[in-house]
C-alpha cells in the first residue's frame, strides 16, 4: 500500500478517526486483531461454512503483510477504502478478495463460492440463483473464454457493464458490516 497508508491516516484523522480508533483499541487492546477477534469485532457469529470461508478470505485480504493479525494501519486502510475508495481501487481490492487461492485469476468456482457466501451474510433474497449469476458474469466478461477471469477481464468487464458494476458494488461488498460498526460507534458517542 506504500504511500496510500499515509493519506489514509490523514483522511481518517480529519473525520471520525478517534471513534474508529477507540472502537479498535477498546475491543483489541493489544492493537493486533486475530481472526477470532475479527469475527467478534464485526459481530459475526453462527455463520455457515460458506460465510466463514468468505470472512476468512476478507480477513486475509485485510491482513496485507500476511502476519496473521490485522493491525490498526491495516484496519484503517481497509475500512477507508471501503468507505471512500474510488471504483478502480475497490475493484482491485475485490479482485484480490475473490481470487481466493491467489492464482491471479478468478475461476468460476471461486466466483460462485463468493456469491453464495455474500448472499448468506447479507440475507438478501434474489430472483436469480447464484449459479445463474456466476454463469452470466462469465458469459459477459470472460472475453477469451478460458473459464477464468484475468485481472484485465475483471477490471474492464465490470467497469464497462453498468449492471455488473452496480451489482458488485451494491451486493458484493462489505458495506453492511461497515454500517454496523458505524451504527455501534454512533450509539457509543
Ligand atoms: Ca498484518
Ligand atoms: Ca484463483
Ligand atoms: Ca479469461
């Protein structure tokens, strides 16, 4: 993340930083969040296996230096990206999140698992099945038809398709979790 960390902290200081900081330090006095604490932090209990897998992936994506903990800088960087990041930044982050095995491509199984997990967490009923949705995404943006979405296919395909972009940013993000935290922060002021 390099320089963007600095900007992020400045941005954060300018707004609700001390509340975010207080929440983090209250629930995590050591300053390092383990996976178990991460789930407690976001109130994620009694999750299905698929949802657990998604939350684990999310944790790993937040843990940018892969030391097994989320420190305050990583927490700030991830949350501020979710709250304020531009489309490009968010898509880049989603790509990393959806490429569960880190192969550099998103295959159909990875996309399907992510869609299922996110639907399970969000609890939003949908007219189209997860399988049909995953198939549709691949039909639309797997340009070379090799059954995997490369970074370029993902970035270009999603940005050039208003419906997919809207679907991704509305239902495949973690805003509901952030809203939950913000709700708690407001309640504590
Ligand atoms: Ca870390
Ligand atoms: Ca992959
Ligand atoms: Ca492809």
